[in-house]
């Protein structure tokens, strides 16, 4: 959030939200706004449909982290995927 200081009218940046981790079933979601990332950790390889949905929402495979780990920029597209496809169980 950007606010303006009354004296100068200059923008003052608020600190980013804190990092947090959430587990839903066997899936772990790491919210890291300080790093501008959302990471999803599945227990293993995902099926083709889930992989396609992840890619559509900006997630990329993190091969260095192991199988089933995806990362995306911290944005509304990635957060929407988590809200709709993971929290409601549609993927």
C-alpha cells in the first residue's frame, strides 16, 4: 500500500506482508511476498491437468527443489490458483 505524507506529498511504502506457510492436505503453500514468490509443494509428481493449470497461472517447476515443487510471482493470478484450485479441491 502506498500512502502520501502530508508534509511533502511523497509516497511512503508500507512494509510487505509477512511470509507464511499453509498446509492443505498433503500440499504445502509458501507465501513469500518479501521475495515476491508463491511456492506450492506437492508430495510428488502432479498429473497432466494439474500441471497445465499451474502453468496457466504462472507457476514454473523448481527442479532444484525436487519433484512436485512449483513457484510463481506473488500476484493475483497465483493467489487465485491457490484459492480456487487448492483450497476448494478442484485440482
